[in-house]
C-alpha cells in the first residue's frame, strides 16, 4: 500500500536534488556569458515550456503524478549528463 507513495516520495526527492545540480551548472555557464550561455538560456526556456506542456497533456489523458515526476526526472538527468560534459 505504501510502496507506491514511498517510490513517488523518493523520486520527487531525487528530482529536487538533480534539479539543483542542473541549476548550479547552468548558473555557472550563464555567469560566464558568451554564445554558449545565450544558447543555454534559450534552450532552458524552450525545455521548460515543452516539459510543462507534456506534463499537462499527460495529466489530461489520465496519467499519474508518478509518471509526470518520472518524465521530469528523465529530462533533468539528461541535462545533468549534457552539462557535465562541458
């Protein structure tokens, strides 16, 4: 009974921690300025709009909160991998 709630709680906690990593790496990049920073700022805004739309569509079609969190985590982890390579 509590297994699914526990998993959702853990996933939400991990999402928060992973998001902080991305925020830190992006702030460092943006503070350096230049064309890479401009491209990252544009990408960041575009990603957020697309992710919000995907989450809204998922909820509207009967998706669960756990699936929304899992989708956000997948995107955040991809950003961690991409930004770590720089």
